[in-house]
């Protein structure tokens, strides 16, 4: 177990808050992650409070201003590098998925492979963000359709697919020009921290360290995200009870939600 944690850059105690850098002492208290197969503790994660969440969204807003004007194929190149980094850490991250959420090892590595596959898909998509060209009734005019990124997207993921769900959302949103704030399940915080550690150096090298912030936290963080007018779209995976709460909160502010329940 210790070798796996070390390879993924994890220790006995880990920050669960990444804005455009790791927050060493977030304000949300400690969360111990347990191996469901043995009941043994794996490691501790320091959770976000609402102030930490605000800093994460602010970092995502700053990154969005840079990222949105980067040509889509160049955004695809960043995602391609993320996919390659996941390939390099597939065995270790898959083992951590198995250890933390209770899947067999093959399923853990299979979930990481899904992350790699969606990265490959997103790279191709980055050159296919097409729009219609329409003939106008006015002489010497042409109308065209151009898609623009929404802004900061919120992702709330569940324990049973602790990393794949993030990638399905973040890598597709990323090539479209959006930044993504991630609130993972409290049952599987270490896999989220490990994934962010894999991705961070690539984002930093391309000048967008705040593109994919992480906020490990409880219901207060989820509620803050659902009610946050800075986040035009919230994608949430979990129970129907959670989905009703998120969907209603987002709808009240005329936002958009994607609910997998």
C-alpha cells in the first residue's frame, strides 16, 4: 500500500484542496479514507471549507480567461498529454481505485483506461467543434454558427466511479474551453487527490494551473456549488435524493445541470 501511495505522490496526510496550487492547511477538517475490504485506514485528507471553495472557483475563473482563447487543437494537445500521464500511472492509480472504493484490481485499472479513452476521444473532438454556415437573405452576407465555452463547470462525482466520471466531464469540457471545479465523493478522496497530482504539472507547464481545481468536502461544498451563480453548469452523479437537491438549486438560479442518478 505504501509503495502505491508513494508512486502517486500521496502521504499519510494530504491536502484535499487544489486551487492553482495546493492549499497546505484547508479549513474543513480531517477525513480518513478507509479500505472497505479490510476496514483499515489508508490515509487522511484535509477537507475544504466554503472559503477554500471560493478560492478554487476564483482560480478556475482566472484560468478560464486564458484557456478560452487558446485554439481548440492546442487545448486538445494538453488533454493528449494528460492521457499519456494517466497511461504512465495506470497501474498505480488503478490499484488505488481498487483499494479505496472496493473494486477488483482489473476494474480499478479498467476505470483508469476509461479516463485514457475519453482523453483520446476529446483530442479528436478538439478539431471537430463545428458550426453551421448559413446563407443569408442579405446580399454579400453570410451567417455562421460558432460555439463558445460556458465558463467554470462544476463536477460532483460519486464513490463507485471515483475518477472516470471526472474525466468524462473535465476532458470534454476542457477541449471546449471550460475550466472545471471538482467535488469528489467523501468515500474516495484519495483517488481525486492522486488524479489532480497527475494532471497538475501538465496544466502548470501550459500556463493554466487553475484549470481543474479540486475541493474535497461535505454537503456544504456541494450546496455552495449548486447555488453558485459563477458556475453555469453543474454535472452531478449520485443518488436521486442528491440529484433533486442539486437540480432544484441550479434551476432556481437558471443554471444548467447534468444529472446521472
